[in-house]
């Protein structure tokens, strides 16, 4: 998957075949976010999901936490 760097954040746009598929993916991502204590910002519209990863307590910069979370998403996103 391609991640774009914009204004101190990693951004990805994901597409799903259905609303429920997107919901299942968001549930997996929420569980992972709680486990690693790093929470992305999400914009979800039906089958389209935009994910924004930035480290807020480091003045909204891209940290290793963001890169690790992006790598996790790349592994679990059903391409």
C-alpha cells in the first residue's frame, strides 16, 4: 500500500467491497491501537477509509510508532 507523507503525518486511503468489510477492518485496527497505545485518526465514508497516523505528543510528527502501525496495516489490509 502506498502511504503519503503530508504535514507531519502518514496518510493512507483504503477501499473495501462493503460497509461491513470496512467495519470489520476498523474493529481490528481499534483492537491493535489499544494494544500498542497509539491511535490513528480515521475518516470513514461507507466503503472508503482514510487513516492518518501522527504522533501527537511529539508535536504531530511521524515517529517510529506511526511507521510500525502503518506496517501493521499493510500486513492485515485485505489487498
